[in-house]
């Protein structure tokens, strides 16, 4: 299983306190977008680029209306249907993923092999979503689906839980509470 590191937070630091070149992260997503469009011949529109930039800048899943609001804050507010079309395009080109359980979207952080299953680790505390690709899970699911005569379209698994940073913050808060309770 290969793990994509937890993405950066809003202030350019990843969620473990290490420095993160957020501008390079966003630029990398745009470069992948441009290369993919050049290869496929897909049209690179201004709105598609802006939507991808917002997804890359966020590092947490965003709903279409969140994107509309963000784009409106930095210029002209696009119609929601146009944002949905841009998101559909980004998903179809493999540049973004739809997080079904959140009805939201996340920029794709890696290339995926044909037999990989994409696993999203979604923190219920802070919303950070890590993308993990697993060939082993893909192999097992391929076997199970073939046994049933089923052909999967999008092999994705979403796992909700608590990231290391939120777990550490909870432990720290619990530790601070114990002395106060003991003093009573």
C-alpha cells in the first residue's frame, strides 16, 4: 500500500507540523492538469483551471457550492451548474475525485495504476483527507467482483476516522483535564 502524505493545511504547513511548499503543490496539480489536457486534446478552459486551483489549494474535500463561493470571493461568481460541469470534467480526466460520503471533491494527488483501489482516509475532526492507493486491495476486490460476475466502474473505499494530529490534540486536551479533575 502506498500512502500519499497528508496534505498541507491552510497556512502552508502539513498536518504533522512539517514545512510544506503549498505553492509548489498547487503548481504541480496545475502542471498535471495541463499535461493531461495536452495529451488527451481536452480543452483547457479558464473555469476548469480555477476550479482545479481551488481544489488544490484546499487540501480538504470541497462541495460545488463551496467552490462557487470561493471563486466569487476572488472575482466573478460562476453559476453552480458551470462548476458542476468543470468538476465532472476534472473527475473524468482523473484530475479530481468525488468523495461520495461528503458529496465533495478533492484534487487527485497521484497517478493510479489500473488495478489500484483508491482509499480515502477522512478525518472526522479536521476534514483532512489522505489518498492511499492499494494494489493488494485492488487484487482482492477484482477477485471478489469477478466471482460475482460484476465489473466495478470506480474502485474507491472511504474510511472515516481520526488523523494523527486530531488524535494527539485530543490526548493533550484529555491530559490537561486530568490534573484539574484530580484537584477537586
